[in-house]
C-alpha cells in the first residue's frame, strides 16, 4: 500500500470547487490531499484510521458533518447511531467510522474537525450556519472526504504536522528504498551537477520530490509533498528525521540508562556517553519521552540531578511509583555508587547499605514490584566467577544483599518477564554465544539446554518484555540488519531473521497498549527520532499495530470498579478473559498491558475503588486452575501493584460483595463462613487502608451467591441485597443495612426480584438497582432487566426506564463521574460472545454508550 499527500493549490484541489479550497488555504492550517497510489478506497480508509488514532488527545472533541445523497446519508447515520448529520462526539472511533463509511458505493461527504472540547459548540454552530472558515480556525485537525473520489483533504496546524508522518510508513521498507528528505536530496543533486549545468534550486527540489515519489511507489511507503499555510511556493518533501522529528530529541549516545515510568507511560532517559576516548564523554541530561508515535521528548532541567555517567542501573519501582537509578561510571572511568529516584524530579537517597560501586544492571522484580540490581563485587583474578557478581534488592529505603549473581555487567542484560513473574538475564558465554538465567525472587537458575541468541563480546544484549506476545525479545545486530529472538519462559526462538531500523538506540516496553518499542534511525544522529513497534512477528515503523480487540471479551464474573485516573471504569478478568485488564475512558474501551507484574488470571474477584489512596483494590477470585486466589492488588491507573498488608487477608472467596463505605472511609467485604450450611451467615471484613480486620456481629445477613452491596447516600450505610432462599416459593430478595457496627434487616413493602445488582447514583443521592426479570432462583430466562430505586425505606420500580434484553449483567458500577454504569451482553449473543453493551444512567433513563 502506498499513499501520497500533495499540497492543495490555490487553483483548487482536483475535482473540488476552487472557492472551497480557498477557504481551506486561508485557514491557519497546512493543507494536503491524501490519496492512495493504487486508488484503493480501503487503503485510504486505513490511512485515515491511522491518522485519527495518532491524533487522539485528551481534552479534544470531534465535530462531524455529513452531507450529500439521501439513502447513502441515511445509511451512514444508522451505522453511526447519530440522529443528526451534524454532531459532536468525544469518541475517536465514531469519527473514524464516519470517515471510513464514506467509501465505495456511498454518495455522501464527510467533514471531521478535531478541536478543543471547550470550542466544540462554537465549531458546530459555525458549520450549522455554513461558516467553514470559523470552524477551520478552531481546528487542530480537519479532514474532508468526498465519496466520489478516493482521496481526502487534510488540514493540520503547523505544530502538528508531524502527525502526518505517524501514518507515513505503515511497515518496514528495504533500506535501499527508504524515502529521502527532498531538501537533502536536492542539495546532493546540485552537488553532482557540473557548474555549467546547474539548474535553479526550486526546480531541483521539484525533481527531488518527483524522484522521492517514484521511490515511494516502489517501496510501498508514503511520500508527503508539503505546502504551508503561509502560501510560500516552495515544494519539497517533508523531512522524516529533521524538521518534523519530535521537538527536543536527545543527542545520540551509547550506554544510556532508560526505563519506562509506569505512572506516566513515559521513557525516562538519563546519561550515557558520546563518542570520545576510552568509554566516551558521559552525559548528565535527563529526558522524558512518550512511547506513542510522534510523542515529543522533553528535557528535564529541575535540580538536583545525578552527575554525568554511563552504564548505571535503572528500572521502575511500581511499589513506590518512581524510577530507581544506581551507580554507573563517571568521567575518567570513575566508579559511582549513589542511589537516586525519579518521580517527576530527581531525589538522592541515603541508604544505610549499598551495592559495590561501578556499572550495574537493573530490572523490576515482578514478585515484589521492587528493583533488583546485579553488580561486580570483586577484583578479577583468582576469585571464582560465581563470587564476582552480587544480587541486591531496593526496599524503598535501603539496599538488601540477596546473594551471588551470574553474568557480567558489561556483557549481560536484565529484564522482567511480566508473564511468568521472573527476571531474565541474557549474558555472554564466550565465543559469541549467550547464556540464559532466570531469577524467581530467591535464586538464579541457569538454562543450559536451550539455544540462546548470540551475544557479541563487550556489548549488552537489547532485551525488552513484550506484553502483547507475553515474551522477552532480544534484538541482535547481523550483517542483514537485525534479528529478533523471543523467550517464552522456557526456550528462545528466532521470531524475525532480519528487520527493524539500521540503528538501535534502545528497546523498551510500552505499558499503554503492549508493544515493545525500538528506537532507531538511519544514522546515529537520529537514533531517538524513529520508533518501531514489535507486532509479534516483525517490526513496524511509525504506527502501532492495531489493538487486539475493541472491547472486553469476558462474558461474566469480571471485576469492575470506578477509575478516575482514566475517567471511567477499570475491568479485570472474567470467565473468557481471565488475565485481561480494560479501562473505559468515558468514550471507548482500551486494553491495558504491563511491563510490571499483574494479577494472576482469575474470575469472580472483588474490586472496589478507594478514594483515599486513589486506587482500586482487588482481593480474592478464582484462579484459572480452579483454586481460590489468596492475594491483594492495587490498580493505580495504569499498572497493578501487589499489596502485602500486615496481618492476615480475608479468606479466599469468589464473587464476594464489596463496597466502599463513604461515611466511615473504609472498604467492607463479605466472605463465606468457615462452616457453610443452609443457615450460614456472612463474615464481615473491614479494610481501614492499612490492614484487614474481621468484625464479629450478633446478627448477620445470610450467605447467598449473587448478593450485591453499595453505599446508600440516604441512610449513610451500606445497602446489601440478598437473594432469597433456594427452593423458596417467594422470588424476592432481602434488604440489609450496615451502619459500621452492626447489620439489620430492613422490612420493605416491595422487594425486587432475584439476580439484582445495586450501585450508588451519586448525582441523585440514591441507590439504583438492576434485576433480571421473570426467572426464579438460578433461572436463565433472558429478558429486559428491571430498574428499581431505593428511597431510604422502600424500593420503587421505574417502568419507564427500559433496557434491551440482556443475556448477562456483568457489572453495575459507579464510574468516575459518579454515574451508574451497566456492563453487559445483549440477548442471543451466545455464551462465548464478548461484552457488547455499556449503558450510563442519566437519572431518568439509560443511555447506551457502546
């Protein structure tokens, strides 16, 4: 596939009215025509999808205007679920669908404008009255697609022109066919010509641009020819690695220290060395860089800052939420032994104990969420190899010596294997071969019976964990380019014989959507300007491969809670996706991937949001093996962290009711009794933010599967709904109240049916209930659920608040905005169908979001 972008000229874009293009050219935008070389509508649609993905940004909204043919327009509106041809949406997916649907067979036209959410009403009003100029003045990105042509007009703010390169190279192309910036190529053309045959520089640039286009068609790459909004007549290729590289790129360097900071999903890069005598001249600069396409690097200048160095040990500590830096080599080969932590700025720590000074290796230990370091402890000579290296762990305040370590600091690398919970070391074994070791939290194990990737003498392997393929990858330089190996926890295999950029700056893992990211370039000067993404079988440049799925695949028994960090909900596990974490942003679902440890696969866990610590807490559930889960985790907005409170955890349970008591500031969990029976009652456990404690009560609710609990704003207690007895002729439920000290059963005039879920409607200061209709105990009748509200003394059914027939109500939860949100599956979907419904309660009705 090859797409071309050409400037929109003052004479008008081909096939469009000149006066309309004049409006675009007068806007403060760089305007291009985007069209596929092969004329394919599909290729254009994919390119526009990539462009909208790259343009996603918090605080932005999309204004969509459809016009044209009646039947075509009506069909597009039905697909989009839009009631009017002009609408505003925060959903990139809906804006994308509007553009993609204007393709072959359609006769309508689409205009999509991305702007600040606060200006969306202004843009919409200007389009409603036909004032396109005002709309374009407010636009960050504007795309016009006419169904009659396989092309689109794209306008971007000059500062965002690099977005065009996010979709410029959809896959790795042969080096010989890679596009060359026109300006540089033009100067080379002039230099090759004899003086008598020199031609004007403008014409040379035009020839250079044409030459680039011919190269691009052959290599399936995109070429951008550019005309700025200032109206200058210069025509040339947009440089890939110069003018439109992200602002402020770290200079090329060797032995830099870099780690992924999970709190912000950024790379923290420090130090390294530039070319020079010995090991080079060390840097002392700190950079923050996004792992997403076209994300800029930012130089961190706040003091204090570690001294200049290279080959230090650096890794993320998700337990305390910072990055740890230890040791390294300073100027004149000075061995360093200081400890620093980074959480937006650097802080020097003063531990009582420290590893030996000098170069070191580091990784995040999955079992503890702490940083482990391996260092050279002793002088070379007659000392046994096993005694020359040591393993240390950072406790948050001090370094603890754990024992010996394999490998050597200058010819080995460490990385956390987030899938099986180990740390993997690949070290030089001599003669260019490698040796693999794994750390399980207590000991190192050698894997002598596997075929390892080669390790060159005097160089560290390029290791990274790829969460999507659940493997550790190693990128090895070869004569053909770079070979990529993958470690699955047992063996290595050659995943890609050759590929990737000509130069490797570093390889890191992206926790946002789970791709290993390789920084590279066409030369050392731009090794941090290109980002390549591992697809599981090859490297793709500039754009991330598409997400695995667009929605959670769990059908039921998923744990759901509010997540203000993402603006909506967090969902974990379930019977069809035991190890998946999804976040709802308020507009769409995104699967989260991790470079650090995550909970073991499970269903039926208890999850609740703790507003005091601003994290969601998860306990219990049933593991994939069928065994109960006896652990506790905290979701911090973009990563899971294990929690090890003093004292004992509540007994293992599955689908146990849990709720946050806003009146008393603690979480309450109800677990099965130690001795179950027909008259068994629940055990009440309270989390005070530090420890769990069991509260003995004289009266307690019966223990029944399917119970649901929520904070009740009207009574200031926790409201519990318990299904009535198995085999009972009454198909109603019991209502109980927890006041922080004791339980009492409330006598209500009305009782909702069984299989009910409750959640606090904070906007209306009441509890909302959704119940399956019609069926008896454990019935599977599929029908429209009933909606009930609690007024503090009784339940009232809202017959006007309708929902479609649902096969499962997977979860009823209050989201980050305080609104009740329902996650479920539509009726008739089948037991293996993913969750395909999301509704938000407006106070009077259910609005479908997804």
